[in-house]
C-alpha cells in the first residue's frame, strides 16, 4: 500500500477481554483507505493474538494493510510502541492502547483537520469509560505553547483542564518523530507517553484540535499500567518526570514550580502505596519540597498521615494508611454493588 496517511500502532499484552472491541473499532472506521494497522505482540501469555487473528479473518479486504510484529521476549509497553514506530510508514502516527477503543469517525475527522490546517499535531477530547458509563473529558488548547506544556506538567494549576500526556488523543506527523529522533525509552512503561507527548508538542509548529471525544479510555481493566501504583511504577513515572524536566531545561524552558508540583504528587503516591521497606526511599526524595507550600494538592484524608510520615512516625503512618485503604476498599465494593 502506497501513500499511507495514518499508521495506527497497537501494543498487545494481556488484553484478551478487550482486544476484540479495540480491533473492531479500528476496522469499522469510516476512513480505512490509506491506513495501516500495526499490532505489536509483546509476548502476550493469553489468547489476545488468537482473538486478534480471528477478527482479522473477518476483514480480509484489509489484510494488506495489517502488520503483526512479534517480540521474541516480553519487553514492555515502551518497547512495543518503539517497535511500532520503527515499522510505521504513514504521514501521521496514532497510538491506541489495546484495552481502549475509538469512535468510528475518529480517523476521518482527525485526518481531515490535519490536512485543513497542515497540522503537526491534532488533539481531541476523550471519554473515560467506566462500568457505569462514559465521562466526557475536555482537552483545551491554550493560546501559548508554554501554557500547553505547563498544563500537562501541573494540571491542577489549570483546573485539571489539559490535553494530557497521553499519545492516543494526538494525531502526530511522523516527521516530528523521525526528524527529532523521538522514541519511547525501553524500561519506562509508565510515563513513557509523558516523555513522548512533551517532545512532540515542543517541536510542533501547528497544534490544532477537533472539539469531539473519540477515544474511550478504559478504566475497567485492573491489569493496565494506569491502575498500578506500586513503588516500581511510581519510580518509572518519576524518572520520566526528570527526563522531561532535563529536556525542557536544555531547551531553555525551565518550569521548576510546575515540575515540583508533579514531583510532590508522585512522591505522595509512592509513600501511600509502597512497602514499608521502600518507605524511607520515598521519604528522602526531593528534600527541598515544602509540605506547607503544596499541601493543597494532598487529599484531606492523607494530610495527617502524610505529616506523620514526614516527621518520622512511620509506625503510626502505616496504621493510618492501612485504615484509609480498608475504608476505600469497602467504599468501592459498596459502590460497585449499587451500580
């Protein structure tokens, strides 16, 4: 297939419950001409690939536009995205996580906007999809590049109105990736999209938007990276934060206040979820961060426990943390039953 307009990259691992919906949402797009679909099998251990190939068989007219690339070993989400990018030939790149799905007119309307504006990046709104239904999330484009970037780093300063770090709501010219050698960093599987999005947006000359939600961001998959708040995942996000901070600093864009807010929140997440043996590591991070300055970012239920931890009352903190988690579990269980 020549003159490919869009390459859609889909990493696959452990999504047999969701992959059929994801794939059908691609193959049923109102625009499939000049679209290539790249699926990267990161050595999934379940039936995801069987389900994928069964759906592909139903759409034989698209077979020449489909690539399945198999990793020889499990390498993680970032590596799967990187493999997909290396194989992509389209004028534009769009990513889709294999537990999420698109509205049927996404490619047509996003690509139409890209052509109309000669855009480097086209952004859309999205849905957060829960068991109870969809929640619309607006992604405003601010007047300046600085505000766009700052709103992603520290969204609370913008009322949590931001285009976000996700790559699945950003149709991006492939030349932005290739010209500036932008690639996910293997080993950073949470926060990898933050690294990529901040670079492509920094280098983009024309950023535009379609005021419509297309992506259904699945909040029902307990195995997804976004549901994992373990210490190792939090450390990956912190590493991603420092990589982006260094990148922008080298370009002369120093956003210390915004990055300190992001560091403070990630540190809190680490303290709230790590094992007791790892607690000291998180407590010692970023000693310059001032609790009083950032305490408005701390949920009220965590303020006293967090202060206890900072003052070295580890045993009391751990007891309070356990209590909060038990109450949260009971609340989620009751809410789920009522729904």
